[in-house]
C-alpha cells in the first residue's frame, strides 16, 4: 500500500464530539480534507449549522447533531442517528470537554460533577455505543481521545487551578491505555492526543492572564496554532496508524519534555 493510500480517508466516516468550533472543528477540517465524511456534535444547533457551512466551503460533508453529552440518555440515540445517516462510524474523536477554574478547597461539587460527566463519563458512553453498534461487530475502527498535558502531571497554581479538568484528563489517559488493551482483539486502535495550550474559547481566560508565561514554558516558545493538530489526527484516524495503539502523544511545543 502506498503512503498516500495509508493516509487516505475516502469513504470513511468520522464522528467528532465538540466538533462545531475550536480544536474539534480544526480536526474535522483535516479529516474532511483527506476524504472523510463527518458527523459533528455539540449542544448549540446554531454553532453546528455554522460549522456545517464552513466545512461545506472546503468541500467537506458534515452531518450536524445537536446533543447534550451530559445527558447520558441522549448518547446512544445520537450514535444510532449517525449510523442511520451514514451506515458506519470508522473514526471516533472524543473531543468534547469543559473546565472550571477554582482553588481545590473552594471548588463547587456541582462544577466537579459537570466536568467529570462531560470529560470522562460522556467519552466512555459515546465510545461504548460506537464500539457496540459498529466497531466491534465490524472488527475495525480508530478511536482518538483528546486528553491534555494537564492530564500528564500537575499544574502550578500561578498558571491554572483546574483540579477537575486535570483529573478527568488524567483519567482519559488511562482510559485510552486500558481500552487499547481490551479492544485490540477487534482490530480497533485507541490513542490519545494531549494538547498543550491552544487559543480557544475554553482557554481564552487563562491565556489572557498568563499566555506569555505559558509561551515561555515551551521549548519552542509559542502556543499551538490552528494547524498543529491536523497532521496527527489524520495519522491516528488512518491506516497509517494501524500498528499504533494505547499511545498518548503530546502536542505542546515541548512543555511535557521539560522537568
């Protein structure tokens, strides 16, 4: 098989949670450019419709589904809707996430539960449904979980105080490893991307306060850009990664390499 063929996603279907904006939309653009048809989920229908229009301008087909992933009962029907529309889900990108900033001693329980439900429980339920309904019976699939370098270690309080976010991203790291070990028998690869700091709606408040410090922390001396996840998501979603599973790959300008 040629290298171009290994990366070709023509005929494949990718489901991206949190796919209407930010990193999710950027990864959708990359997968679509390589030939994939997309299903994108988010809570806000108007943002999904705008994303669909933006993707269409790039020649990318997208099926938008408004779904609140914190509602566990909505997840299986959402997956069934994708399968009814496309007939398959070859790639799952668990990207939807939330954060909450507060000192641990003052962190509200309600906020903790919201972050855990979206960042970890929803990823488990979407993955379970996709695996059960299509990937396991068809003995193929690529799952990519969007973790964070905040899940690889602690963060200094002058940078961010996000105990729930850090904890759930750490959980997603070992979810990735455990699932890779369990579902490898079905020909399914499971990997995670751990981004550093990228400009987005979720990170804007932090970057406004300490963006210069975070850039200085990185050996490459900069934050992530709109293009920096695209090559890796294509690799992990394609046959080029068929012998890569259970791996956590940081895209952080070298931050996680520095002790």
